[in-house]
C-alpha cells in the first residue's frame, strides 16, 4: 500500500504543522492517522503521521530527500519508516516462560508486525518454545563468565541484524556499554509498577507493604537499573485476602499485557523519547 510512518520531534514553533501539511499535500500524500502533542513545560513538539503515497508521483527516497529542507529549517529529529519493512526482533529469556510464550503466540497470530529472528536464553528449558515456533535458539551460560556471555549475546544480535531486543523476563543486568550501544532498542518488562518496588521480589515487597494495586512496567533499558523511559504499564487491584502467590499470579497477567502492548507500540513507531520520558501515541 506504500504506507509510511513519519515521526517528528523538535522545538515547538508557529507554522510547523502547516509546513508539514503543505509538504505532504504538494506530494499528493494522504494522511490516514495523525497525532500531535506539545509538552507544556519543555515546549517540545511531537508528531506521528501514517501516510500513503502514490508511487507514480513520488518515492520514499525522494520524499526523504525533499523533506530534509523542512527538517533543517525547524531543527527536527525525524524518521520516515516503511511500514512494509518488518522490525527484526531477538527475544531473550531466563527461566520464567509466561512473557516469552505470550509474545511468540501473539507474533504467530500476526498481532505483532515484526520478524522474530531468534530466541536467546540462559536456561536450556526455553529451547522447546523456540522449536515449537521453528526459531533458532541459543543457550548462553551467564554463571561462569558474564563478560564473555554478554559478548556472545552482542555477537548474536549483530549476526541476526536485530533492530530490537526484548528482555522477556531475562533477569540479567545489561552492561552500560550495551545499554548505550542499543539505546531505545532494548525493551524490558519489570514485574513491578515502577518506580515502586525495584529490584528482586517486588511482589513480596508489595505484600509486606499492604498495597492495593500491583502492576508491571514495560520500559527501555538504560544504564540506570529499572529507571529507563516507560513505554507502558498495567495494573491489577488486589485485596487483603490475596496471598503472595495470588499477587504473583495476577502480576504475571499484568506483565504479559504491558510487554505485548509496549512492544507493539515500539514496532509501530508510536513511542517517542525525550530525556527519560516518552510520548506514546497509542491507537
């Protein structure tokens, strides 16, 4: 369908939307979904348009080249993504299987517009899920030498030419160097409603605190543990009658929902990062 997604972030300025609209009209481009937002405090502007172009009038390459003049004038950070080109995704997991199996199932049912190219895990039990979906599987032992293990991981990501890395309950802390190299490409699910109850056993922490809401947070990984830009969150109400086991069970459902939505928003270029915050143009 020659569908593209145009994303823009830049200082807010008068005439900005008009300039983009006039450019699209000049190239006979139809807008099928439009989103704008201006942060009231930072005065930073965000835009996401899904557009369709006529290949007899123009091409993606020509659009990119022609748009450069406007982008320079308004000091834009921008991308023009071809919706037909699927994001290449590597899934990483540890022993917990609920998140990775949920993502694999949604992908198999065409709910996620991507190409899952491999599964990497530090527990061999995960191989059976990769085999079920006929995906390459790689086991990496992180117990003996973490430096070597992360080097292997980095090599696999490079070999598969991955665009996105999903930590589906991977439970390993990425080195700062990898966080910087793959900035805004590594998506994590934290089994807590961040910023509350960071680190290990958050449901046990929540139980001891007597909270009435638990949740899960999907976020981009940064060098600051569990403190990256938040993409999506999900919550579940609990009561005094819920045990730790009940909270873990309900929490797993939150984790699956938050990770699936967060990954889909990322794949559809709906997430825009500014500093340590995100603007998410959810559908």
